[in-house]
């Protein structure tokens, strides 16, 4: 087998020790790697690079396309960027993959049967960080969900399930409320699931799903989640598994992937041969599967499970009566190496499906990115938002009605999603953030509206002295409205 | 004591039985109530009222301002509205209050020590349901967080803590990512907390907080959460407490409040004297505290706790070896009544602070709604969003640069929150949803921009044939930018 080039960063704190232990184990297991070592973390930050990664690292990553990364220490004080955010945004790492496994009875947990993998969408949702304060009272964040972004993550989750011998993929959304954004995520899930008839699929509303996951995680296998739900629930799942210190994670892009432990650099434990290398090691196992070295991954992972079961434990999980032998970082690695070829007896052995393609390359090659060719879009109106604090909804309705014209007519005003004109409820609290909905002046509305008409309408608002703060066009897609209505 | 007028709805399924049991207990405990019974639910839906509530009910609610509501059955098929959403939106019920308590060792739970109250903001966040699809690929939901909305909910949480003898209020946000919206929620929490020096306060980033809550709920007391986090985590908390069938909930508005069980109408159990009335009963206890009948609430609640501990259980929680006596709905109510005046011996007894004001009236009287008088807003630019799918970021940058003028100048283009012009990364995937940022043409930007200039800029876009889909003004508040920057 040709050696797989990978980029390796030893990081800070306990990083060098656990990286050493990790590489020793996987090489002993037969991994064929050609490592290119780069500098990241504290030294690089303090040398004046706010991203915490040396510039030549990007060349290395573009060449190897695989990054095994130890934890780093971010220096105190402002001005530093998150290394993970930089790498994620630069290379479009769209999937965060986090297995959350309990190792009962060898590691303490309230959930003895738990083996869940969270596949979190990692680029969209409210994490675009697109925010505005536009009135004295109201702030806004844009939540964006795209079809190509959703197709990529859902397809990745199913490919991951297939390559890792998983049986089921579960999707959580809140599409009973967010029918358009979360509705798109759910719809794409339903479209792609039938392409994987060997994998079971299901969908839950996120509140009920989260309750089930935190109470009976044994009922879940692979989960695919929009960014925010994935952020919260991957932390919940790792915590209740009792395995935060034992968990690895992958960040997958269409060309580059990064593998790491989910814990930090623990500077106070550094250099003492104490740290548990298991989190980074399990990240490295995911890397081996990703690069197609599935046999090596299986061999190393099963030896590690056997070591856990034999009670050979580092200080962080050592427990009198359960553990047999307290060992240091190096000795733990030796114990795993000594067990290569063995399988666990109580815990379930892992098996990884061999294949030419990793989950990721399958994903990128078959993802459709783009609109359906058939989609026909027509702009049929515009919502004009105002900063206004000078009276009642009825007074505003009266004044704005007079701006109708130029092909557009005011039909309703709402405040924080509740209709307040015409015929609002007296109890509704109105903030200074008002939405005025205009549609085509044609009888019954429904006609097309031009961009020139929208610009003219805004000129009228400006002339009348109104502080319009934002606009949102109303569009039909294939004759169906692509916008929600206010609650009446 | 003058009788408190309340509106009562017996609902569907097991509703009439559990309402009967609930009213019997609290009246025996000394509640002074004048009940006005209204019709809600299945019959009302099927009689042609899509909101599931008879029109005269609104008059009753406006008069009594207190609603004790049994569960209802929503008929199969479309066209029906959620009764709870209708009541919440009509009357501005801004707070959802849900105690999640475990009753170990009398009811099975993995979390023996758990007594958490979730106070969920109930009107804002992504639940305004303001959504748009504006390109073939991208959908958008607006997340709105307002200062008055946040002040109301945070103040309510602290008032609730004080009136219910609670020690700590915890806030969760994601303000490391959403610095403007969640940042406002966190900031208001920090502003209001010092007004309650008798109550401890703390803040966690929601992912870490959720992990702690689901693993060690014993470390939490009252939580105040934005709408989405509250939705997900109140279901998680109720589930892991093991008490979904025993939980009540309150929905609080500035003039009207609604109290209920969190479970449904369980039509298959109806009319058999089987159902557990505890959820509705605990909702009614919250109602008594809310209306100032704290002594009655305490008496009834403690007798109920004693009944639980004495092992007098309905079928749903009856367990051989733990329970002593399996009883029906009526007998359970009799058992609680027989214990009025007694306190639990193993479980912690409750105590409610007597006071003239309920948490709610205190809240509404002291809430500042409005901007700080000092806030000075200046519009300094505009983001114009395009639906465009005809080339690269550089090509778009070249074309849009030519539209600069009328006092506004293109400074950058981003796609899904990542800067792509000038000097983007080649790896960045670009959807058909582009943001073009314009600021004042003055050297260095920073100058004021007029609404007429923005309208003129859009006219130029229209003339050049670009499909602009939305705009967002860029505003400074007291000289500080009220908008985020794209990730570079």
C-alpha cells in the first residue's frame, strides 16, 4: 500500500505526549503514513500570527488533505482567532463528526448502552454570524439553510453510516415551526434517505428528539443535525456517555479533513507522562477509516477496547475496584500495542467496511449542488421593515397606506411575527421593529413586481421620512409562496 | 379573602376527570375561587372554529385573567390551529414556566436529586416564524431578540425565584457566536441580576450548560433561556426527571396567565377513573401562587408530596415494591385531601413566600420597555443581498463595483458569512446567495448614509438587471457598529 501523506501538529500542553502515543499505536497496527509536521498553537500565536497556524501549514494541508491535530493553548487576551474556525472556514469543513460511546462497566456512566455518532452540519444555520442591530430595541441574526449545504451533510451522514457498519440515521429539526428553513433540511433528508435502502431512517422534532436522546441514547445510532442543534446535542451526548476525555472528532470538507480529540491541552498535566491519549487516538482511528486504511483502524480500535476492558487505565478514568492497573501515557500506548490482534470480550468489537472510497469522496462526487432546473422564481412583493416608535399600529397603518402606489399596495403590518394591522389585538406588545408587507397592486395581488418598483417604493418611504431598516423580497417558486405569513 | 375569578376548561379525553380531581383538592385546601367554565377542544374545533376555543372565551379570559386548562384533543386533518399558540399570541404570554422535579425513590429516575424550573422566553427568537426562500438554493429564518422582550423574561425569572424561595437563576446563551442577539440577552441578564442580591446568578454557553444540565441537574435551580434553547431543554429536563406525567406548566403574560399539565388528553384512558391528575394539579398549584394564595398552594402541594411518598399511586407510576396502593383518579384526590395539613418526610417540603404581588405583576410594573434615551443611531451603510449564479466571486465583485456611487461604495462580498471578495479563498463553496456590503463613499467610510441614497443604489442594481433579494441597513449605535463582520 502506498503511504498516505498526512499533516501532523503536536500542539501544546499534553499535545506532544498524546500525539506521540497515538502515532506509535497506529504505526504498530500497520498504518502507512508519511507525516509532515507543522507548528500550531501558543508559540505561533505569540509569534504574531493571530490565527495560531504558520502560513506554510496551508500549503501542507492543501497537499496532504488530512490533518491530525493535537489540542492547543490559546494565549490569554484578545485579538486571537479560533484555529478551528479558521481552518473550518478556509477549507469548508462542512461536517463535524463526533462518536459518543459509553464503556460500561469499565468507565462510569448513567447510560450503560450508548454508541451514538453525531454528524453536525458545520457551516450554516445561525453560525454564519450575520447579525444586525437596527432599532433601539431589536437585534436580528440570520439563520441560513441551503439546499447544497444540506445535501452535503445528509449524504455524508448516510455514507458514514454505510462505511462504519451503522444501521440507522436519525434527523432532528423543528420544522413544525420553521417550515421553510428546517422544512428544507427535513425535505432533503427524506429525498436522500431512499438512496440508502440498507440504512434505516427516522425524523424527530428536535425538542422531543433531544429528550429521548438524553434519556434513552441506546435507541439512537447516527444522528444528522443542523448546526445549532448539533452543537448543543453533541455536547450533551458526549457528557452523558461519560466519555468526554475519551472522545475524538472529525471535521470533514470536500477536499480536506481534520481529526482531533474533543478535550483541551491541559497544560497542568503536561510533560508528566500522565495524560490519556485515547481522545486523539480515536480521532486517528477515524482518520484511518477516512483514508481507506480500514483494516488498520479495526485492529487498533479493537486492541484499545481490549485495553480498556483489561482495566489498564490512565489516572483520569482509573477507579479502585474497576481498574486493574494505573498507567502513564507511554505505558498505556504500550498496553494497546501489546494487544494488537486481540478483540474485546465484553465490549462490542468494531468492524469497518473496506472500500475504495471513503464516505467523504463518495459524498463530494455524487452531491448535486444547485437548484432544480425546473424551479421558476417570481418576485411578487416586498416586506419593508421600519424603525418606528411614534404611535399605534393603526396610526402606522394609516400613514404607510398612503405610500402604496408604483405597482405595490400595503396589505398588512406585523410586529415580532404577530399581525397588528389591520385588526390587531389590543393586548399585543409592539416593539419599535415593524414589518410592512406590500404586494402587487393588481386586484387580488399575485402579480409580478419589478425591482425598479421596489426601489421606487423605498424612495417614497425615504421622502416621507420613514427609517426603513431592511427589506425582504417575497418570491413564489413554481407558483408556491416562498415566505411565511404572520400569526393572526 | 375575596374569591379569585378564574376561567376553567375541562378539555377532552381524561381532561374532565383530572380537572374535577384538581379542583376538589385545591378547594378542600382552602382555595377561594369563582370559576367560569368555557368550552375548548375537539367539539369546538368540529363546530367550525379553527382555533378550538369558543369566541366568548376571550371575554372570560379578559375578565378573570387566569386560565386553568385541561388537555385537549386536536381533530385529525389540517386547517386547525394550535390553541396554545392562539392564546399565547393573542394575549402575549411571554413566559413559559416548567418545573422539572424528580421524586426519588418514589418515582423512577436516573437523577435522584433534581428540582429545576425552566423559564422559557415564549415570543421571540426563531419562533416569530418569519421565513423567506429567496434563491433557488437558500432559505432564511429571522431570529429576533429584543431588549423589552428580554427584560420581561429575565425579570420574571428573578421574581419567580424570589416568590418561590429559590436560590439561583442560571442563564444559557450562545453569545460567543451570536454576539449581538444572544449578546443582548446575556447583557440584559447581567444588568438585571444585581437588582436581586438575594439570588445567586450564573451564565453558561448553551452547549456546555446543556451538557451539565443533562448530566448533573442537581446543580441547577431556576433557568432563564431564550425561546429555542428553552424549548429543547425544557423537554430534556422533564424527561430525565422521569416526571413528564407529573409536570405542570404556566404561561405568563403581562395581564393573563394560563396553567396546565404538560401531557396530552390520552383519549384511550378517558372515563375509566384511571388518569393521574398530578400534572394539572401541579399547574393549579402554580396558579394559586400566581394569584397570591400561597398558603393554600403550600398546603395542597405538601399533601400531594406526602401522598406520593406514602406510595398511593395511580397506574402510570405504580411500581411493585415501591408503591403501596394502586388507586384511581378519584381515590388519588381523596388521598391527597386526607393528607392536607401534613408534610412529606423524605421529600423536601415546599414553601411559598406570601406577598401582595405575584411575580408577574411585579414584573410588568417595573419593566422598562424602550430604548435607553441616550442611544444615538446613525445609518452608515447597507448590505444588498443578491440571487446570482452566473460566475465567480471575482466576476461579481467587478460587476458590482461599477454600481458604487450615489454616496455608497462596495467594500466586500460574502457568501454564507464567509468573505469571498476581495481576496477570498479558492476552497470556499459559493451558494447563489451573495451579500454585497456598501458604506459611505467618504474616505475611510464611517459617514452617514441617507435612505434616499439607499433607494438610489437599489435603482442602480435594478437598472443593471441584478436580482436583489433583500437589504439590511448598517447602523452605528452611540458610535459603535451594530453589525457583524464576515469571517475572512
